[in-house]
C-alpha cells in the first residue's frame, strides 16, 4: 500500500472535511480504499494461521466506512480522518452489539498505526459475563495478565471509563477487583507507520496482534458461556 499517499490524503481531508472536497478527490480515495482492502485481506489470511476462528472473515465487511454518523454528534464533519478495520468471528466487526473480542487496526492522518484487541464497551450481559469470568477463572486471568509477549507489546489492559467503586455483587477484596471495575477490556498500542517500508505493515500488524491472542482466547470462554445460556 502507498502509505505516504494515504497519510497525505487523510491529512488533507482533515483540513478540508467537506463533501465538495471529497467528491473532487474521490478518485484518490477509491485507489487508496482498494489498496487498504488488500492490506485487510492479507491481514486476515495471516491472522487465520494462528486464529482459525477469523480465517474466513470477509475483508470488505471488516472495513469501516469513511462516512461519519453525525445524527447525534456535535461535530458535523462528514468524514472520518482514518482508515480502520475490525476482525472478529462471523464478520461481527461491531462486537459491542453481539459480544466477543475483536482485532482492530487504524491508520490516521498523523501517520500513526494503532492496533489492538479485546472488547470496547460491551453490552451489560457481556460485561457481566467477563467480570464473572475474572472471578471464576482468576488463575487463568492472572496467567493472561502475566503473558510476557502481551505485556511487552501492549502493556496492561486500558483503564478508560473505569468505575470508582466495585460493581454490585462483586467482592471489593477480590484480587482482580481493579480489572472488574473496567467497562472495556482492550489492549492497544500506537506506532509510526513504516512509510518508507510499506511491506512491513502487515507483518507488523500480525506480529503484534498475535501477542494479544492469549487475551482473545481467554475472553472467548466467556462468549461461550453467554451463548450456552
């Protein structure tokens, strides 16, 4: 993929986030979108080598639209200034509606690559199931948290939107109570795009996301419990 061209396009879009400019530059967008589709296709193929559950995901369904939903937004800018994709079993790229971990990646106008895995703001039943799993499989969760590759690539689970107090029904003294307070369970990291070596994009993504696989596997055990009810 022509990463430098993508960065320039997104940077210009940031400064000209309006329909007339986008229409004038639609041919550029179409080319970049096609190249991004190839990146996502290759990424899914490589992810499938260690995670068969996503092997047959549709790359077109994994890609997010560039159009923003501005119906209830204060910012009425019509377009996103990033290219992004999410990969999950059964093409559920919006797992917040169905439950279950996903792999996510995005490229922004600043030339930064963000990628990670987990669940962002899962619905209440799913959130409760994950919290309960931390109690019922405390040892398994501890093992995930201590995974050397996971921690080296992503550090700790993000604590965005953390509750001030333990959720109702959970022991405040539990060893994982600080994680049980979380509303999202996601690890991510951000690096500079390899603008001069675009061939490194997919290998970098796949190598990093593979390090998150232990967390994904563990979270899927909660998915199975919810599905069995």
